[in-house]
C-alpha cells in the first residue's frame, strides 16, 4: 500500500520545526528515522497532511552520560545508542534491550526517542524507560517541559504529547550501586515483535537479594512497572533459582495480556512468567571476575 498524499517539510532549526507544528497541529506529524511511522502511513492507519522531517536539526544527536543518567537526543539511532560504551556502562539495560529491536538495518535508521513517541506496547524502549524511572523532554509553545514515563504514556500508541510539541530527548537513569539489569524476550523469528518480553532490575546487598522490579513487552497495553521484591527478599544470590518459581508466579498473577493471532492471552501470561524466572537466575550469576552490573542478554556485535 501507499500512504495518503502529504506535504514534506524539512526545517533546519528547532524554532522552524516548532513553527511548523504550530501551523499544522494535528494535521502534521514529525518524522525522524521513520521506521515506526512509515509502516503506519503505508497501511493508512494515520494520514497526516504534513510530515515534518527533523533530521536536519542540530543539537539533537547527542548521547550524554552525566549525573547518574543517560540522556539521548531525538536524532540518536538505536544502533548508535546500542554501541555506546558510555551508555552501556551506566545503564546496561539499554544495550540489552536495543539488541532485540527488529533488525540491524532498522536499528541503523530508527531512533530511540521516535520509538518512545510511537508508544507501541510491543516496543522495547517504552518498557525500558518505565523500568529505569526515566522521562522525556518536550519543547513547545510554553517552552520546555519534562514528562515522567508514567505521565507520558496514556494508552496504546498514545502519549500526552501536545500537537504543537516536539520531543527533544529521553533520559534513562543509571543503575544504582548493587543493581543488575537485564532484558529477555521471545520471538517467533528474529526481528519479529516479541510474543513476550521482560526487563528486570535486581537489587543485591551483602550477597542477598533485596529488591526486584520488572516491566514487560507485548504483555501489557502500556508500560507498567511491577514490584516483585517480596518474591526475592532475603534470598541469597546463590539461591536465586529457588526464588525463580515465586517470581514467575507473581508475574503471572499481575499481568493481564490480550491474545491475538500470534499467541493466546494465557500463553503470553505463562511466557512472561517463565522469562522472568529465567532472567532472575541469569542476573544472579554475573560474569566471573566482573564487578560490573550484568548486561545479561546484550547480543554479540553483529547479532540481531
């Protein structure tokens, strides 16, 4: 299929982009990498009259690691963020999840902030923003505003962003001392949307597990963070496998997925629990001789 007719605009400054958004409002749509938007346009699930291409803007392509967080500009591609050693050191969940996003060709063009703006519950990055307690920054008529993840996502494919606003960055807080983060998902084929996915942050003190949080992909209709601390509290790290069944059961009890042609609701629920239990066991076993948080499922370079 082909998209509905539209007019393409390519501003060169942020002020010009905001002026276009003010002029066209809901009739306009911002495009950067286009890997989420273009398929929607081709299927005519959206039919904006104007596309505002922001790829010529300056100052939106940076990755900044400072003050305990990773700030990602609106034009940073998935692949560039995935390969950033500074971002990986501060928040290994980013590389772990980004390595599961579609295919390398898509990650080379798609942007992390654009994925957040798309707000697809089958996407990895909204879940990671939620799990890390992150936020996005938007610019509009009233200047700049910071929007926490819990206020940004208001439904499937829906955010609280105003028609005249432009996302300029997303910020992912780093792991705290004693925390380990990882991500795990299952797909029918490499590059497909996940049948279910789980992101997790485990907190350890004195070789004992004291906290556990999880978020999900393709299981909830918008990002949620579930506190699973009761299932692991007081359990030694070395005995994490004994807590895995309780974690799996807790996950299955708190998620309410919707079935589709790819998987039933019961299957997604069960799969989310199994993945959570396995991920807990992996997070409890950091690489030998490493004092760094475990980047549990980051694919090898070149892997999809």
